C-alpha cells in the first residue's frame, strides 16, 4: 500500500494544474495508481474501471496521450493508501449538515485534505489503515458516501462543466491538526443508524454473497450495467435483504460500472417490485407473470454470474 502521506503530498503538488495529462503522470510518478475517466465526467474509460488503475508511467502516458482531457480516477482503500468521505450536494440532497454533525462529534477530525467538488460538495481524504479493510458504502439519506476498498474517486485537478461553467476538483483546506484514519463503520452508524436485522438461518445467509455480487456488477460493461444491477438486486431481494442495504451493497459498484445514482435507485426499486409476490390471477387457470429479468432463464445474467463464481 502506498504511503498515504506521500499520496496527500502528491495531490497538493498537482492541485490546480491546468494540464490533466501532466497531472496524471505526476501522480503516477509519485506511486499513485490512476486510471482515465471520461472528459468532464466520472465514467471510467478502461474496461475494468478502477481495477485497471496503475502507476506504470508508460501505461499512464499512453492512456492520456489518447485522451488528454480525461479526468483522473483514483482507486480508494488499499490500492492508493487513502479513503475518502464524499459529502454530496446535488439537487435536494445536501450532505454538509451531516458532515457538520459528524465533525462536532469528533468522527472526522483526521482528514488530511478537503477537496471542493464541482457541485459544491467536498471530498475529505484520510489515510487508510494498513491491513484493515473498509468497504465503500452510501448513506443516501444523509448525503454522505464513503469511498474505501472497492471504490474510487475523481481526483484533483479533474474538472466538470456545471451549468455552463467549468469547475475543478481543487483543494479547499489542509489539515490544521493531526492526520489520522477514520472509523468508517462508526461514522456510518452515526449518520445512518439501522435497526437490527431479523435473525436468519445460516443456509439463508449463505445464499447470497453481497460483496461478490457487487464485484460482479462493477465489472459489467456498457449494455450490461442496468440488467446486471437489476439481476443482482433481485437476488438480494429474494434473500430478504432490506432495500436500503441492497442500495448500499450494490450502489458503489454500479457507480463504478458507469451508472448514475438516479439510475441505480430506480433499478433497485424495480427489482424489489418485480420480486414481490404476484397477485392472484383474475381468472381460474391463469398463471401469474414473472419479470423476465428476474427469472432464472437461460437468457438472464445468471449464466455469466455463474462463470464469475457467484
């Protein structure tokens, strides 16, 4: 795992650099794995997204020579040595109030960098803890996401056009106190407390592995993303997973695959509607219909999921 303080220092050096290709090469030279995302956007340009991230100078130079204006993707967690708390400001969602509450509670004191995002939100960078896995999650009601293992972030000096104005990811503040890790599980419980889940048998709990489903969803290519997310959400719904937990488990993976948060929420809701018990048929002998995407037919994604070891 790269030294997180070297990573933070490298981000400070490239902050507000106008040349994205030069910034990507500089970050790679400092040992940071990076990968290209679409210009003015967040969608990965590589086939496997953040899984293709590398600090190899020749590969990074080749990527940005093909797309000089590509935004810079940075995998979070162990690959980069940093994790990020993403404070979202978008439409009716404003995570700044939740961030202030977490700050007052002393849960986010160790941030090394605070990066202002183009939409007015913030990315708070923390050092990852070596040997401790902290998976990505979403607290949608609070407007705060966590990008850790299995996630990525768009790094400075990437840019987006918002309401006709080009705005950059740029450092807004540096640590005024000591830099340290964030307890992601404690932060999530504080922002989005969940009731205790009902007990389930070991056989039922083993039926679906949410993390493996999420990894499979993250690997879907264009044309397969929505259908793959729908199928995976159906499997979790059938296993009795609450909708909010399914969104947390599959949402970050679907973002990595290139879906928007609105598409993800809509697809997960559709999966839960499709897996509800069918109403009694109106006429005797009439069989209830089944959603074709949720069925385990030969045309469904289950075949490729099986090949992926799900």
